[in-house]
């Protein structure tokens, strides 16, 4: 039965199987984690941009007052997205892509430190600078 099948057909079938297997591995191990990292980064940037907008529209005379629950929810969501970004950075993305990010000076672990005590800061200008610095660290400015 094997002698009936042309060798070129066997070669084409084997080559297409190997190409499909390599494509699957590249998508599963490289492309999917990198896209997940980029999505987490965009979500974090969206939350930080929205929080900057809230800070720009905030009343400076309410300096030192407690924030309303919407501000606190924004910061909590931003911290959650920052944790997801760090998880992608440390565990999911390939090592070569992490080296590329390091060469670009993009450091997601620093973002969590900048967002940690954000709600405890009373000065709106200092908060704004911290959020802008966090956006700069993830290279979204």
C-alpha cells in the first residue's frame, strides 16, 4: 500500500504537518502571551488615563478630603490591571520579549509600586505626577 503513494505526496504531507506544528507552537507560546501582555497594558493605560481625567476635573479646594468611591474604584481597577500586567511580564511572555522590553526601559513591576499608596496621597499634583510617571514607565505617553 505504501508503495502505491507517491513519495512527493508523502513529503508534502510531512512538510505541512511540521509547518502546522511549528505554527501552533509559535502562536501558543509566543504570540498569545505577547498579545495578552499588550491587552493588559492597554487596559491599565485606559484606567490611568481615566483617573488623570478625574484628577483634572477634581476640585482643588477639596484638597485632603476623602475621595469618593468612584475614584477608589478606578485606582483599585488600575492596580488590578497592573498586577495582571506584572503576571504576564514575569510568567507568560517569552524571555526574548522580556529582554526587548528591558531594552526599551519598559518596567511593569515599577508601576505597582507607583500605584500602591496612591489613595493615601492628599496632594492632587503629586498624584497626577505619579500617575503620569506610571504611564511613562509602561511607555504609553
